[in-house]
C-alpha cells in the first residue's frame, strides 16, 4: 500500500497508517540510554563518571559514557562525554562516535539526530595486557 492510499477497517488484514494508530512519545532518558550504549560499544572508549572514592572507571569498566539529549520537534541534539584509551587519534575517535550515534539512534528510535557534540574528558592508557572490545569479540 502506498502512503496516499486510504486504509481499510481493522481486521481487514491490512496495516493502518501509523498516524492513525496513535502516537509514540520518547523521553530524553530513553534516547540518552540508547546513545550511551552505542558510544560504549565503540572500541577504546570508557566512562568518565566517578567510581568508588573518586577513581574513574578503567577501560572495560561497566559504567557507560555520559550522554545528554535535547529532543524537540522530532529532532535530537546530543552531548557525549567520554574518555578514550591512549594512544588513539582523538579526531578519528570523535568522528566514529558521531557517525555511529547518528546512525544507530535514528535507526532505533526514528528520531533524526541533527548534532552530536563529543567532549573527551580524559585519556587513560589501556591496562597492561588489556584487550580492546574488538579483540574480546573475536
């Protein structure tokens, strides 16, 4: 069925137009969690949130990077705060984060991501013998 074709009644076996079925409202928090998970899946990232006694989580820690979202009129602007394992190209890592967040958040939520600001809040050497997420998945 094309978008301009009128739908038939319920029970006809044909799907109604999405707008006719109701609305979907997402909170900022839902988009923040999705974006945070996407960033966490990028190799060489870690959370910069403070852990026990103020120590930061190391590479491979369980806490996620921090994401703030402004949702308005079906668009999202995101601010990501993340740490990176040293050595890494900062610009390349930021570009990867931006691209993945834009693609995945839009695909999973239907909200168009207009802007992703990346703040690198720390650099830490990977612990001796630590493997990156990509290496662990092999």
